[in-house]
C-alpha cells in the first residue's frame, strides 16, 4: 500500500503549503445539510435567510472547514496523516456560487511526537472566510 501513502514527516519543511478549491453549489449546501444533520434554515430556506443579517442563504461554516480536511487527506501531508486538533474562526459568510480555496501551511514540526502544526485558511477571492491552526500526526518513514 506504499503507493497510496502521502508525505512522511521527514518530507515536510516549515513554509510548505498546499491548497484545494471548490465552487459552492446549492446542491453542495443541501447535501451537506443532509450529511451533517444541520438543517438550520439560514442554509436551506430562502424566505428565512432573507430576513437575516446575510440577506440570503449561506453555506455551512463547517462545509468550508471540511475543505481544510480535504487538503490534509489528499495533498499535504496526504493519506496516512491523522488529525489531532483544529481551531477555526469564521470570518465571513459563503454563498452558492462562491469559490472557496482552502490552504494549509506548515508552521512547525515536533520531531519527538511526529506532530506538525499548520496555519489554515479558507479564502473567497482575497477575503479570509475561515482561519485557524491545526495539528496533525504524520507518520515517519520506516
């Protein structure tokens, strides 16, 4: 199964980054509501959402956060890494039609524990919609 494995702890260096992008569709929002069980009408009901401060339906914040997980699980470090922790600050709403770009950047490496700390951000254009930090356990070679 070696060919399926992502980067190893030894492959990572401070400053390395990777990203993943997704244009949000109405179907994505509805599917995420079904998957997560979060059926808050601000995500699903046009009439309700128009009366909120957002003046329309918004995507789930955790949908945006899940794109950070997509970067970790598929790009960097990739398959084999394990999430340990994640902080999130939701800074702005995301609506259907917006393209979110999740980016992770290696902040520090803990050789003893094989933990890697990352800065995480989700952008729509130049606007930060989510920011935080994550710690992952990354396997060492052999």
